[in-house]
C-alpha cells in the first residue's frame, strides 16, 4: 500500500482543460503500470484522447472520474498538441493499446493474470487466444463481453473477483468504461484496471491498427478516419478541443 501511495504522490501532471494528464514517456508509463499491477490495492489507468478530455471539460462529474485515476496517459496526439499550446509540453503520445500490450508482455514474465472485459460476444475470447500465442507466460483469468444489463453487474464483479486477476482490461468504449471502473473499483480485488477502448478488437483482429508509418507520423487518427468515415463526428472533437485549449489558455493569460 505504501509503495502505491508513494507512486501516486510522485505524479507529475499537466492540467489540460481541467484533466490531469501524466507528464510521462511511454517507457516510464509502462514501468509505472507494472509497478501498479504488482502493488496492493486497486489502481486505475485511463487513456484519454481529445474527445474524452472534451467530454470531461463539459461535464464536471466525468472530469472527477478521470482525475481520480492513478495515471492518465495521453492516448491521442491531439492531447500532446494541447499540452504544447499551454506551454507544458508532454513528451509523447502514450497509446493505451501499446501500454496494455507492453504490460501484458511484462506480466507474461511472471505469470500475471489478466481478465478481458468488453467488446462484442466472441471478441474477448479471440483476443485471449491471440494473447496466449503472443505471450505464453500470461494467464488468461477470464473473459466477458461488454454487452450486459445493469442487473448483471454484480454477477460480473463476482466473476472477475473469483478469477483472481491482477489486471482487468475494461474495453467498453468511453465514457462507459471509465464510469464503470469508477463505480466498481472499490468492490474489485484486481490490482489494476485499464480503460482500454477498442483494444480487444485490435488484438482479436476484428479492427486493424494503422500501419506503423501512420503511427510514427502521428497520423493514426487520419488512417482510422479514412477506414471508418462514419467516425467523422467523433473526429470533429479534435478541432473543437484545440480551439477550446487555445481559448482557455488566452483567458488564463489575461
Ligand atoms: N463496447 C462494449 N459495450 C458497449 C459499447 C461498446 O463492449 O456497451 C465496446 C465495443 O464493442 C468496442 C469498444 O467498446 O469494442 C469501443 O470501441 P471504440 O473503438 O469506440 O473505442 P475507443 O477506443 O475509440 O474509445
């Protein structure tokens, strides 16, 4: 518990539109995630992109949920641009997918247990298969799809707790996953919950991640937009986010 408290108090964060984002490299975020998954108590990591930060800016309840995390990493390059606008540049984008994969790779080294929760029926099971092939030492503690009624939730908690998982990947999309984690974190006996969006779809292969070159050029968002033009509404959150950061920054300068 002490170790966890030290880790939390040592956080260096940049406040963007009211949301505390960890000022951390991807490598350091992975080390910290590994520390959390090995510590007592239940820790939480969220992976906000500009759309999620905008939602939190507009809703104080959701903002409090994000700010109660033990670590919040900038999942979208837009969040990094936002940090530059306010003169507190974050070192780099930390993709929730990469962080989760890196953590599971490390967990495979010590037989760590992961519970995969979320996505359409069958996706978490397929992701479990792929993860076992990729990381043979990783133990799949359980899987559960992300479509359920509120009345099923206590049974889901019991199932997760009975599985003795160290890590709970919650892939229900934002803001559902963050709210779900926040509601139940005190009832869960896992060491770490990560709100990881569409990660299980990518692991299972139902959704393809952008080719490496797009990721390197910070154009993953563009690739996803071309692949799924119906997401245009969601992508409009990016210009709105940048404009809002600029506006708030000007206000604070006065
Ligand atoms: N999802 C879910 N339950 C729901 C709504 C969504 O499990 O009630 C899943 C959905 O199947 C998908 C993920 O949540 O796997 C959300 O993916 P999306 O790409 O929207 O997430 P992002 O990473 O963009 O937040």
